[in-house]
């Protein structure tokens, strides 16, 4: 698989300039739904989780095009501690849980090499900018399962159920690409400007 680690200082700087109001409402709704279902544990979901989780979905979709795996064969493991600021984690592991029936593990690992990775990231960003449901998708701030996504839908961000740890919830494409209507910059603005 491929492990992506985000730079904590860059995330901290980005968080200072991103409007998280709609994300806070989604987290409240997500936890309300957990209470209704009788789940005792309230999740302390940090803002950066939306960034890392959405990145995971977008990169899985791009990698499935690039290395021959169906996106249902690739899985995510999000590393984003929510209970403590100590030993901060900001990463995601993309891996395959199936044999070589749909591609080659070597193909996935090869895409993680630095010379290939920058191309993959740029293609991912280019695709993330446009969703076939825009402007509805990019402007909608409570969509998906029980309204627990912002700018994320089946056409741009959702994955098969077996691939996602959170059942295609807690996603927001604007954390990646920004939203010019709200004058909000995405995390990958510098790479996107190149």
C-alpha cells in the first residue's frame, strides 16, 4: 500500500484560513444520529479529519484509474487522532485487501514513487474541481447519508462501502480544492496553482 502523511504545520496554517462552520454543523448532526441509534460514544471529529478522509476518497478513485484496481479493491485506514493533541496523527494508508485478481500490487506501489505521485496528485486535483452535479454538489452543505457530508456526492467522492471506514460520511471536497464563492482556499491550493 501507500501511506500519505500530511504536514502538521501546513494543516495548522490551512485551518486558520478555512471556514469550518458548515463542518461543525455536520459533526453535531453526526453525533446526534449516533445518540439516536443508541451509540454511547460521541466522536470528537477534528476539522482535519474531513481533509484527510476526502483526500483518501479522491486519491483512491485516481489510483484505481492509474494502476488497474477497481476502487472496491482499495481500502483506506485513516490516522487522525481525535481524543488528544499529543502525538498528533495526520495520515492515511491506501492498501489493497484483495489478491492480484484486478491489477498488481506492484502497480499500486509504483504509483507511490515520488516521480509518479506528483502526477497522480495533479490529476486528482483536476478531477476534484469538477463534479457532474456541480454547482449543486459544491454548494450543498448537508448531503449524503443523513446529511453528514458537505460538498461530496456519488459522482465525485463516494466509494464502495467496503472501501470506506465511515460509510461515505464526513466528506467535503472544498477542504481539498476550496470554494471561490466563499473565498475559501483548499489545502492543496499551492499544488493546484502550479
